[in-house]
């Protein structure tokens, strides 16, 4: 009778242990799945940025502006002077590409328009000073 009782206890303990172990593996796999999903999301966003940048570089004007800004490429008889604190250093170098893209997104026409507006504002300020 004692052997039967021991056998019955073992028959209940082994499946319970197996169930607990399977549940623990399930929790680990769920955590791994969520980690992989976030990693996939970040990689897909990086891929989209890189493909957008690659398509932008196919434009000759953009590529020329990019080379001039990042690699200090110059035209004939042109001198390039670097301003020490203009570009980020150290850990901020990762954002350099974003800064350059933002700078290049402003077209030459837009920069000329802003320059003209700036000159008009200066002329108005000078007139106000003279009238005051």
C-alpha cells in the first residue's frame, strides 16, 4: 500500500513540475519576442532613414552640398574655413548627419529669400531710428 501511495505522489509531482517549467519557458519566450519586436522596429526605422538618405544622394545638387558640408569639399579657388564650435563633438557626432540634412533641406532660394527679408528688416529698423 505504501508503494502505491509513493507512485501516486510521483505521478502528480512530475506533471506539475513539467507544467511549471513550461510556463517559465513561455514567459521567457514572450519577453524575447517583445525584445525582438522593438529591435525590429528600430532597425526598420533606421533602414527607412538610410534609404531616404540614399535617394537624396542620387540628386547631384544634394550630394554636392552634402560633400561640401561634411567633408569640406571645395570648388576651384575656394577656401574652406572651419568654425570650431559650429559642429557637435563627442557623443553629439551621431546627430551630425541630422544637422547636415536639416541644413541642406533649406534650398538656396529659401536662403536668398530669408536674406532679402533680413535686409528689409534692417532697412526698416534704420528708418525707425532716423525718424525717432
